[in-house]
C-alpha cells in the first residue's frame, strides 16, 4: 500500500465513521423523543393521581395544625408498584407544591412525602457515588424538611465538588440542632452569593429554629466571603450582638468589606455609630459613601437627616446626588422628614421631585 | 516547481480542513460536558431560590426600537412578564419615523418625566423620558432620542438611564423566555474560583487575617438565540415552537444551534467566549461603562464591547469570566429574503475585519493570556480566514481541472469527507439541543431540521462564503455600509397566517 492509498483509506474510514455517527445521532434523537413522550404520559397519569387522590387530602387539611394525613391504601399500593421514574416525578411535584406553601401546609406536604416513602428514595441518592445524585438527595431532603443527622451531612463538606459542599452546607444549616452555622469554621473556599441566597431561603422557611451568633465569625473568620455572608445574615436576622464585630471592620483597607459593614450597621440601626460614619464620610470611595448615606437614612435621627439634607444640597457627584435624593424622598413620603425643598436650586428640586413622585 | 507549489498548497488546505475538524471534535466533547454539567446543576427547584430572593441583584432590560410599530406592543408585554423579582424595562425609541412612540404612549398610558440622566457614555441627544401612570407598568421606562444610525447608540442611552448594576441587552423584536433573567443571573451569582483559598493577607488595621478573595467576576452571560419565523405567538408568548418553513431562516436555525450549542458552550467551558450576542446578553454595567459601552462606529458592536471588556479586565489584573448557558432563551425573526440576509452577513463580515484590525495588538500577545492566545487566534484563523481559504481552495481545484491534473477518485473521496463531516457536526448540534430541551412537538420536525444539514453545504454555505468575501472586499475599498431595514413580518399576524395555511 502506497502513502497515497493509506491516506485515502484513512479518509474513507473517516467518511464511514461520520456516516455512522450521523445515523447514531438520529437514533439517539429518536430514543430521546420517545422517552420524552413516555415521560409526558407518565407525568399526566401521575398528575391525575395526585389531583384526584392525594391533593384533596392536602386541601382538606390546609391550615389545620393537628392534621392527621392518611392516604388510601389503594393509592399506596399503586405507588408501591411504580418505578423509580414515577416516584421521582412525584417528589418533583411535591417540591413544586412545597415552594408555594409554608407552616402547617408545608408540614402536611412533609407528611405525605414520608407516608409515600419518597424519603427513602432521597436517602438512597445520598448513598450514590455520583456527586450530582448526592446533591439531588440533599436538596430533596432539605426542601421537604426531612431531618438527617449531622454526621451524614458533614461527610460531604470535604467533597472535591463545590456544588456538593454547597448543598451539604444548606442541609447542615437546615437540620443541625446545636449550631447551624458551624460549617463556617471550616469553609476553605469562597461562598458565592448563590449560596447566600439559599441560606436566606432556609432562614425564611425555618424562622424559629435557626438562630446563631454571627459576631465570632465576623471578628475571627479568615475567609472574607464568610465575613460578608455573616454580616448579611446578621442584618437579616437583626442579630444585634454582631454590631461590635461589624464596627471593627469600619477601618479595614478593603473597600468592599467596609461597604458591606456600613450597610449591615444601617440594617441593624446601630445609631451609636452615626458620628463615626459621618466623620469618615469625606474620605470614602463612592460605594462606601452611598452605603453611609443609606445607613444614615435607616437611623432616621435628627443629626442623620441634617447630614443627608446637607449632602444633597452640596453634592456634585451624580450617583451621590441621586442616591441621597432617593433616601430623602422615601423619608418625606413616609412622613419621617418634613422638608420644604423650595429654597433649593431648580435642578436639585427636579431631582427630588422625580424621586418623590416616581418611586 | 509548479508541481511543488501545488503539492504544498494541497497539503496546506488539507491540514487546515483537518485542523478545523479536530477543533470541532474537541468542541463537541467540551460542549457535551458543559451541557451535562449545566443539566445537573440546574434542576427546576434549584433555580427557584433566585426568583424569590430579596438578594437577587436588579437587572435593567434594554431594548432599542427603530420603526417597530408593527410588533412593539406585543414585544413590550413579553418583556414585562419576565419571572424575576427586581428589574426594569427600558425601551429606547431611536428616532423612529413610524408610530412606535405614539403606540407606546397610548397603550401603556405614558407621561413625560424629568428623569435625572447622566451621560456616562456619549450618545446622540436624548429628547424625552416617559413613565407609565398605570402602576401595572411601573417597570417600564421609555426613552425618546435622536436616531443614532445603529443599535449601539440607542443601547448606550439605555445603559446611561439604567438604575441597576446589570443590564440585559436585547432587540425589541426578540421574544424572551420568562425565566431568562433568573437563568442568566445564576452564573454571575454562582461563579467560584476553581482552587481552594490559599493566599493569606494580613490586614494591618485590625491585626487579624483574611484570606484573599480569588473569585472571578462574571462580566457577561449569554444564551442561545433561535428563529421564531414559523412559530406561533400569542400576546408576546410563543405557544407553539416550529422550525422555520422558509429556506433561509431554516438554515439559520441550524447554524444558530451549531454556533451556540457546539461552539459557544465549548468556549464557555474553558472560559474563552469570544462574543456575547447583541440579541441576548447580560452584562456587568460597571465594566461596560468603564470601556465606553457599545461603539456606534463598529459593525460588530457586540464582539467589540466584549473584547474591550476582556482587555480592560486583563490590563487591570482582574480575574474575569464570560459564560454561556445552553438553554435557548431568546427567539428572533431571521432574515427571510436574500437581500436582507446579504446585508446582515456583509455587515458581520465587515464587523469581523474591523475587530481584527482594531484589536490587532491582542492577537498572539502573551500578555492577553487566553484572549490573545486562543480566542483571537481562533477568530483570525478559523472565522476570518476560512472564507478566503475556501475560495482559494475552490480556485485551485478549478485550476487543476483546467490543466487536467486532477485525480477525480481522490477528489470525490475528499469532498465526501468534508461533506459527511459537516453533516455529522450539524446532527450532533441538534442532538445536543435535544438533550437540553425539546421545543419542537413533533419528531418529524426535528428530523426535518437534521435533514436540512444535507443541503446546507450546497446552498447555504456557499452563500455565507460569498457574502463574507463581499464584506471583506467592501471593507478593502472602504465602501459605505448600508444597514437597511429588517422588514419584519410581525408576530401578531403569525398565528393567523399559520392557521390560514393549514
């Protein structure tokens, strides 16, 4: 065989492979379509079952704290015969419902989840060797409020997969009885805002059970994202004992950290920091100045309002001017500030009027 | 001597084609991994958090409108029903000569307001601002400005008037999926550094230690665009997805699936995205303003801005990422006639040549890391030069035929090789699309789209090459570019048209 012949043979092999590849792609498309159609039929059937035989029970017991949920043996038998895919569809449906209810209704959904044995499916996923199955299991159990032990969750905290570590943190926060945020001690990777959003969601779902002292982490954590996260959580939970630790961050070099600290002080209404904030105001970058103005707006003291009006009158920076105008307009609208802006230059009046009427 | 030149040229063309194919195979693998990872990370209930969270950052949706009177009301309705907790819709009337503004004012009960406006990016004069007196439309802000001869100037005016830290740029004739904002925001909220925290920084003021934050900043996020041409639309919502019936939009549909799901998803997985489309892109406003927004003089303003944003981040030693997600979130009307299609492709070709010249300092420059060593070289070698090599290859074959030096058997084998490979790539792209979402109701519609790939190398590809070369030639002779009108059919009529045809 010459070089040319070998070359042509290779090309012909690639042509044949491409042809077979195309054919295989079509077959896979057909299979996918067939499976989708089958899943759709399954979903329709399950929707019917849920609508006819499970939801009426849920609707009947809605709002009833001492509700005892029972499901027909016939339904349970039918579900017992269902395969894994059907049960997954059922879990997804319950989770979808869970998003829209809270309190007692959430408890009823939880009971249905346990009664149908769907928790076993989720627990099974936690044993899988695939990280995304573990994540799925953790999410399902967290969203359906099915408590799991700290040890079962903590083993995922050391996972190489950030998504799994993140899901484990959320689950730990939801179910740990003693210190739901203990994982902050060991976090060696940056927390993303996405995780913080998840933490907030859990706080909202379990308002009475999750409480923590964020002051220590704000003061001692070596992970900046943990410090920022704790400041936001402290502000959200109105954790006043964190104020001292947050105050300590007003002098750090990092602008972003400082602006988060100022914002948290505003949310916590730490009025005693007012003079410090006013004093540091002239030397700050614009983002920190905006946060100081926001915090002073939250304090609503005579001194803070005086400072805000002064800043509005003297401001040249567009961002500062508009930011303070929006704060003043909100105070005026809420009748917390009686202020007649008629003596202001017409441009300033126009800005203030815009925020008074438009927001 | 001539035989030597022929041999070298033949080897060069073959190597170039083979390299292109190897790159496509790598892209297919990377994009598959990216798609599967996205699927695993984005189950339905995972993304619910962002929709209901008070921490979700605000987004300004900016949609320039020029003579869009036919569809403007439906389109604005669609934009105002997005599933996201905090956003505003900014419609920029770019000096329309039809009744676009009047329709907006009348339908959405708009009144003129004195909005504080800071011209951070220079634009043509902004004349008026409108807000609705109806609380139901409080998200809507309409800007009326002088025509800036292109989308860039209008988008810049929208950026200037926007109040949130992120802006989504789209075309007013595009129809967006209701979860567009939450899905595009997720990569921004979820970006993490790949390595665990290591660098320790002592903060002298407090005496305690903080670990350095080594997260990347996501400066832009994009998602696939699709053709809406034959789909059914009702009140700004797509009620039935169909692949386009007409030839040109149908080829474009296939081209878009390939470009977004194979190419851009692959680039995204190695953080080398060259461009976030002007039709749908979420941007970090701070960085966009720093680089001066869109350049109204550019023929490819989207690539240009993304390149300048990347250059800015690299020059300032900031870690950054540009991401693509595989879910189709935006449907747009593709050109249906050859003259309109020709104008679009000539403009794109001229845009590409402009980008290559304007940012030539980036090409093969080690200082610009991936941008200079992967993104720009790929664009230069496989986007910019490809049509030129194809034409040279064709001329070479014609020459060989004329001198009678062609080996027909080998030639057909080589052509079959190129042809079957291009069909395979398109089929894989459709398969990847089916892995993500199955928009088309009927299997026959999907297979029909796959079969389009068999005709593409004969009909569509030669057109693309021709218009690219035409664009390059026009650029060389500095001919004035005609933007022209897209001549939209409008969505309102689409449902009835389809029904009548049936």
